[in-house]
C-alpha cells in the first residue's frame, strides 16, 4: 500500500487505536453508501426533479471513501491498482460491446 489516501487513513486509525474487525468495516461502508443514496434522493426530491447540488453530499462521499479505504487497508489492497484494474476491465467491455456493462464479459 503506497498511496497517500490509504496511508493517511492507516495512520489515523493507528493513532486512535481503531482496529475494527472487517465485518464492522464492511457494515460501515454499506451504511455510508446508503447515506450517499439518501442525499441523492434529497437532491432530486426523491426522483421528482433534476438533482440539485447540496453541500451535504461532500461529507457523505468522504465518509463512504473513508470506509472503503478501511476495508481495502484491512486486506492490504492498493486501491489505485484496483482502480486501474477496473478501468481496464471497462475498456475491454466497451471495445467488445460498445458499453461497460457486465454482459460484455
């Protein structure tokens, strides 16, 4: 793990003795993703209008990002490498079928 984001979270967790089990980290991630979805729903008046930006989305995305990093750090997964792999996968799908959907695997 060499990227700055993951190191920052690792240091924060170590300094604050936050050695949560993986199950808690994954539950936190899903909880935070739910908060992002809730905020998007609020921005679109629950799908009744075009979403309008609200400042609250910034914190919710930060919480979700932090939680994702804690899961990756637990397994010592380099998220930048993981992202590169995902983009490569999507590029291959687009080349094969015109879009990034999984039916192009």
